[in-house]
C-alpha cells in the first residue's frame, strides 16, 4: 500500500485517495458520509465534552494500539461524567514515511472500537508533516448526560466507599516493556468502561464520582478528588489489586503501581449502603472482574494509605514525569 508522502496532505488527488481508501472505508456513517465542512448533530440536554491527544510509542502493543487507545480514552472520559457517549471527531498528524498498511490497521481498530462503544466518528482532519514515519491522533467526544445524574469529584462525603475496577499498572508496564524490548506476558488493559457505568446506573446505584485511572495513576487522581471534595481518602494497601507479573516488573524497575498509568481502569465512589451491590455489578463485567473495595472517604484532608506492615504513609501526587508516555 506504500508510504505516506507529503502529497497526501496537499489537498489534491493523492489526499482524496487516502481519505477514500482508508478513512472513508472504515469510518463510513450517515453523518460523515456527507463530507461537509462540519458535522450537523442533534443533541438535547446537558452534554459532556472532552478532548485528548495520543502520542504513544510503540503505536501497536499487546492488547491494543493507538487507534483503539484514542477511542477508549475519549469515550471513558465522557463515561466518567455519567454521560452516554454519542459522537467523536478525530484529527491525524501523519509523518512522511508512515506505512499506509499500518495506518489502515490503526484506522480499522478505531472504527471497530467506536462501533463497540456505540459512538459515531462524525468529523476529522489529516495533516502530513516531515518526519520518520510516526503519527499522532487527537480525538474529541460528546456525550449526553441523562436527567438525574450528577457525577462530580465534589460530591464525596465522609463514609463513602471507593471501588477500583481492577489491577493497576497493566498498560504502563506493557508500554514500558515494549520500549525496553523486554519479553513478558503483560498486556495493556486498554478498554471501554461502558459495561461498568451502564450497570451501575441501571441498578440505581448512587454514584458520587467516577474517574478513569490514566496518567498520574491512582495516587494522583485520589488526591485531586480529596481536594475537590475537601475530604480525606484512606486506602488499604493489601486491598489494592496488582497483577503478580506487573508487581514483579514494577519492583525490578523501582516503580510504584499507585502512580502507574492505566487505560481500562476506573474508580467509583459510592455510599456505604450501595458498596456491596456496586462491587457485584463491577465484578460481573469482563473489564471489572478484579474489582475491589480499596478505601473510604473520611473527615480531614489529603490521601493516606495503611501499609502492609500496619503503618500509615502519605500518598501524594505524582511528581516529575511518569515515563514512558503511555497515551
């Protein structure tokens, strides 16, 4: 299928062929097919809107690729606000020399993930720049928030329970392993979290807040929630699930799973009376089968953890750069 050349970004016949043979083939739907300057959408009620850019290296990895990742990342951000994802836009920065067959695979992966998530890719753009065959993707998404849902980090109160949907650090360890050329069985957890959120709301669970555990890790997002809710978060180390192979990998490299990134994990904060049912709902899904209650909300400030030895340590936000770039 050849390589990306500068002519693919010049707006002429070569670029039109790329649009038709790659993007048009995989992203075909009633809105995008009109090929207007802007997508015309019907949206009623409150909306959640999010945008993100994806620069992961390598672009294909165990358990996913940058195409799957960009859809999951944007859809999950919308889901965390209690919204139902509807539409996504995508912008591609393609470097000269990019293998077109690789691009086709990535775009196909995007399309399949979007279809599974129930969202339409309704607009996009492509630019070609000089480079060495890489690519970067920006996605924006819109979702509709049903009446009665009020999900916010400011809602947490003393006595609420914190549930984590699964093991920490899988995606971070997968990407770092690939970049270091370390052979292991660690796969990215890259996934859409809709099965969990749909299950919680369908069961009438009073979800106070939700956050997907991505860059900065669990430690960072819990500190953000503690600050926004003016509360204290208390974790129990022995209750936090980590895959044995990921834990071993992290120990060797001196990494802390609390600050390792994920792309298919979330936390939900719910009232104590709803905690047992919420945990059952999470565990009944494929993406939440390893869910666990990991802590509680209390009076005070900051985030602390009861360690395996019975002591207490402060859990602060991530400082510096959590290498590698995981998304």
